[in-house]
C-alpha cells in the first residue's frame, strides 16, 4: 500500500506538492523500534530462572514503576503470578551469548539456575545477576491479561549497580554498555555516540526568531 501527499501542518498549504513523499505499510507484528535487551529473573518451581526480555517500559514516577510484557506460554509468566516478584537485569555487550541462550531455552525443558552467580536484595524471589552492571528488583502491583501476553506492572523496590558503572552517582550508559534488540531482523546493537541532550537541545528551537 502506498500513501502519498502527506500534509505537514507547519508548512503552507500551497507548498504541499513539494512536500509529497511516499510511505508503505509495514506488517503490524513487526516492531522496528529498538528495545534495551535485559534478563528477567524469577523463581520457577523454586529454582532460579532467567529469560531474555526486551518488552519493558517505565510506567510511573512516584512511586517508580516498571512495566514488562511476557508471553502467556512462558514459565516466567506463571512464576511472576505465583510469587509477585521479579528482577530485571541489564547485561553488557560482553554477555550477548548467554543472554540470547536464555531466550532460546525454556525453563520447562532446561534448568537455567546455574548459568549466573546471583544475589538477592529485599525480595527473595527476584534473583539478581552479579555480573550485570545494573539490576532492578520489582514487586508486582498489577496484572493486565492480553490475548497472547501479560503486561505486569511492578513497583521498583531497589536498583543496584557498582561505582565503575556510574558517573556523578548516576548509571552511565557508556560504562554499562547495554545492547538493543531490533525486530524483525532479530539483531543486537550496541549503543552509539551521544547525539544530544534531552530537555535542553529543544530550547534552541524555541529561542529562534519566528518568521512572520
């Protein structure tokens, strides 16, 4: 399907012709935006388990909350329902192979409890991976059932890191070296160069003299 004659509201109507561009539709199930690749930690039948997870987002500021989406067929889904706890661990690019392995192998068929050295914070059913630069332990607040997945909203209980991954007491993406997943090409990508400053660079546009 081709869509032409896209209208840009900030331009004059009589310049529409020169602003025409072609768009094609993309299969809806293919999500082309990159997501941070993480490892979801749970207790499955009493054993530590990790699953590759990239469907996650911030959902609330105060208290801080995180939302994750887990397929209904996954053992981790049932584990979260049973314990009300989980962890989100951010691996570095050095951990790509092990992270992908956790996404390939199901806890229903293989014991993944010995893959990583783990520790615990306040929550005893939210295993945290020692080798990951950033760890988040979460307590379930709300469960939203969807046709093929479940959206779990949880309160962030604690975020753990190490001094080597911080700058001015804040997690530094350059030091953490996380990686992203894109679909449908199913590729991992490292984080590139810093290209701007949020809530700052836009001020330059606001300060520009406006044309009459």
